[in-house]
């Protein structure tokens, strides 16, 4: 699903940097150019899940918006979660809206 989502978001005009876990995402967030928004699954391999990554971003990179997805976790207080399976066009619209605000 990740590969299909990456391709769709790129086709929708996003510049996508793909990572496979929170540690890699944090590395990108601290070493690459500006990142506007992170779209991440709640469940991912490694020591930190998507909720932990969202908390890290909130503390360390508060200017970066976060949208999570999960098949099991409802919206968290202050943290939107898109239920799986999700409509990719709706996700792209939501990400674009987040970047514009």
C-alpha cells in the first residue's frame, strides 16, 4: 500500500520522501530540507510507532503537520487519524489543506 500511496501523492504534485520507520523519518526531518507535512501509519516497524513519531514532531518540529492512518486507532486528541482503507484522493486533499494552513 505504501508504494501505491507514494506514487499517487507524487502524481498529485507532492514531493515525497519515503521512509520505512520513525527513526528514518526523524533522520529526514533533521537533515533534509524543509518538510511541510508527514503522512504516516500508526503501526510501523521499529521502536517508535506513528503516535510516538507525531509526538516527537510536535515537540521538535512543531511547524510540521502530521496526518496518521490506521486500521485500528481512532482520532487521537489533537492528532487526526485517517481510517484504513482510505480514499487516496481524500488524503491528498486533506494533506494539501494542511500544507496551506
